[in-house]
C-alpha cells in the first residue's frame, strides 16, 4: 500500500502551454533581420553580416531593410570596401544613395524635395495610391543610373510606408 501511495499518477496534460502571440508577426520583423539584431547584440558582426548578405542575394529587390542594416554594420565596422560594394548593389535595386561618412552639415530630409513632399501630401488620404507612389520612388528603374535619394530621405519614405500600413490597412507589401 505504501508503494501505491508514493507512486506518481500521470496527469493528462492538455493545453499546457498558453498561446503566446508571436512578437515577430506582431512587429512584422523578418526573421533574418531579427537574427542579425540578436547576433549584433552578442558582438557577432561577421555572422550578422553573413546572414544579411545571404538574404539580400536571395531576395535583392525585396530586402531594402536588410541592405540598410548590412550597410550600417559595414559603416560601424569601418569596412569601407564592403560598404562601397554593397552600396553599389543597393543602388541597382533601390533609388537610394548610401553614404559611408556622416555629413558635416544637416542631414537632408523629405522637405528637401518639395515636389515629392507635395505629391505625398496630395495622395495621403488615398493610402493604396500613396503607398504605390512611395514604393515607386524607392525602387530603381534605371539600373542604378540615378543619383538616388540620400539614405535619411529613403528612411523617411520607408517610415511613411510603415505608417500607412499600420494606420490604413493598406496591403501592398511586394518589393519592400
């Protein structure tokens, strides 16, 4: 009888783990970017760069955030040659001019392009149209022949796209 009293009775386990929403989906963070951030936080810059390089090579026209993060790693690490090569490849896909040295003056903003800022304001109330316009501005359609937007301006355009996605339910997601 004592043996039976001390014996463990298996308890059926149903729904043991509570459903936890995936942060990645909530924040819309692509897993490779997330991995790169984790690796950077651990001081693994080369591993982060390698993961990003593999992603941009596989998805060159859809990886603007990956390209920019890779450039940031190369800039911070002083890898000028890698930075320049990556910046040239970025320009073949996106209308962005990356600069490896911080400017001495004030960083350019979208207001530096009044015609574009006005068009964005005109179309803002029509999210799908505005988002299409913003994406058109960022995508390269001249095989890297344009000068490209300065990186701070491109980042503003990307921010506006994210705001439109979150506030309007606009669904265009291909390409950026």
